[in-house]
């Protein structure tokens, strides 16, 4: 079994490589709406994977730096080009020049992997990396959705069928995946209600400016939405 929260080559094959341009474009357009040019040009894409958001946003005029700890993913991102700069680093260790960016994004549920203290420290680092009035966008799982969507199901993916088992324990979503060849890997995330995110953001000098769903700033989240988008802003000092 792969260690928790470490993406395997199989995960990329089954869950990442099949993501279409339409989904990426919709997510990029959302970012453009809540952090428009020219005011948010310098962008940090945290846990950028193969760089699908980084390339899409670079094409729209943003100056993008992508951070990714997976060496194979970052090599593929660099090979695809498209304008962004990429840095191979663990986000827990990465330190940008203070207030270097206008905007930081953490997409595809890539925030919340660690224990509560480490998650807070990561958000504090991101807050330090953006200028006063800069923004951070977090795309995360919705705890209200997963209170009623747990248990086991089979996912019919383009690369084959994957068995998924989900449970919620002590405010964390825990997911185990079993691939067609029997290999397994597990993931778990700290979940955040809007109230909890507002409190966490406030503790590191950020304000919660918007909570929405479906990558639409006007959509108020419901229990039927699996994902939430939080838009945070660094307070003036």
C-alpha cells in the first residue's frame, strides 16, 4: 500500500491524466473572476501536479510559478512548457521572497493533507508569500457533503475500475483506493466548514472573502456539493 497522501503513478494514470480541457478551463475562468488581471498577475500554483492550471492561467496572462514535490509530475509539467516556471519542492519547506506573489492557489483538494498544526503553518506561509490585499484560493472537500456520502463504491474510470472506500473520523475524510491489480493507497484530509476556515484564516492574518461551489462565485454551497472554494485575502498591515 502506498503511504497516505503520496500520489502514485497509478493515481495519476487513473485520476489525473483523464481530466479534460473543459474542466480545467472552467476552473481557470473561476480564478480569473475572483482574482482578475492586472491586479493579481503574479501567481503561485501550490501542488501544481502536471501543471494543468499553471498552463491555462499562463495562457490567460498570469505570471505563474508552480510548486510540486513529485519529481515525475514536475518533469512532465516542464516538458509540456506553456510559460510557467516550476520548482520541485515540498510545500512544507518552500519559502518564497516575502510578499512575492499577488495570488496563491491550492486546487484539487490539495490543502488539508497534514495534521491541524501543519495545515495552519502551511496557510501562514502562503499568507506571508502574498502581498497585502493579495488572495489565496483553496479548493477543498465539503464536510457537509461527506456526512452522507461515505462507504464503498466502484469508480468506472477511463483506465479501469477502482474501488473506493470513504469514511469521516474526527473531522477528517479518509479514503482508501484499490486498483484493478490489487494495489492500494490511502488519503486523508482535514475538513473545514466555512466557520472553521474563517477562524483558521483569521489566525494567520487572512480574511474569508467568499465561500462558493461549482467554481461559480455566485453559487452558495449546499450539502449536495462535494467541493468548496474559499477565497481568502491578506489583511493590510
